[in-house]
C-alpha cells in the first residue's frame, strides 16, 4: 500500500492519529521536501514518529517515482506531504502512476493553507481561483497571475496568492554545465509579492490601463499559519510592502467584496485603522 499522508501546517504533532498510525506501520517513509516546509526539521519528525525519513526532493519524485511505487507494491510505503496531499499537482501525478501500475493507495488528509487561510477572518466560500506569485528575474517577469487576481476581484472574490519557494535550484550556468551545485533556499515574503504587484500596476498604467487592483486595495499578509508564532497583517497593498512578518512560509490575500463581518475580523490584524474606516461611512468604534 502507498499512503499519502498530510502533515498539516505546523510541527510534528499536527499529523492526524490515522496518519501517525500509518507512518508507524510503514517499512519506508518518504518526506516530500520541495512544495512546502514545516516549522520543524526532519530530525524532530523522526523523533516524534519513531521512524527514519527519506528526504524526497523534486528530482527524486520526478525521476524515481516508479521505484517508490514498486516498493509500495511489495510493502507499506508512506509519502509525507506538508499540508494536504493534494495541495500540489505533483501528488496527483503520483496517484495516477500508482493506479496505472495497480498499486493500491490511501490518502490521509490534513489542514492546508487552502482552508487555514480562514484564520484571517475572510470566508472561504468567498475565495476565487488561487494563484502563485513567482520570483521575477532580470529577464523573466510574468504578469499572468495579476490578470487572474483582477478577474477574481471583478467577481467580488478574494484571491489567495501562494508565494514562490526555491529549494534545491541550480543557477543557469551550473544547469548548463551539468554541475550538481545548488543555490541557497529562497522563500518569497509578503513584502516581495506586494512590491511585484505594485510594479505591475505601474506598468499597466504606463500602457494606458487603470488596473482593478490599486495601491489602496485591502490585502492580508499571513506568515507561518498554524505555528505558535503565526502572524497576520491586514492593510493596503502599499502598506504590506513594509510590514515585517518574519520567516517563511508566507501567503498574501488580495480581497474582493467584503462583508461587514469580514471587515470587522480584518481590523483585528490591521496595520492602520484608517484602512478599514475608509470602507465605512462612520469610523469603527
């Protein structure tokens, strides 16, 4: 059996009882280590689970998936995923491969940022399409995610923006020369994401457009959701450029049409009360 086990968002203890029981009876346990990260290291997980973990980076999963599945055909194998197993399309691919090979599988779900984002007070049923904001380079500055955020906002929907993670990435030079030298891990912050959005707004105005998202659009920054040092900050897009939320992982929400209860919740995390008072005829009391 192949077990795809969600680990939740915080630390070793966030695994479900069902997930922990599955891990402890598996012969081999892989820890997926590139779509997200926990607030604790591999060693803390091994101590709590009582199992040795095999780190599975993107290369391992993409090139050795069939080997993992062959092991699962002969014995119980667990594949651990931060958040929920279906939070990334990579894991759907693993299920499809298992089905084609006739390897039985079981999915054990857990919390992910897709539902835990509700901690900021925005209602989950008011969210539209989720987008990913990637790190820009000098020669590659995609803006397609901005169009999706605009469409969500036009429909009155909030947008959860998942921020880029660069783990075990190679420079172009090392990649071309076949050198297995990797860049230090990088995790996009809310500040960086907000700055990229503001740059797109500026570019669109230079092209004669008036974007549906502006410097004054109300947004929410979230960091380390589910961890003891979780942080949430709400304010305008401009304000979130200078808010310090600490270490990874971080997410950004661009709001759509706001219900009064959502606004009341967001003011608990406000950078500046005037950001919210502007949405009311009278100041908040």
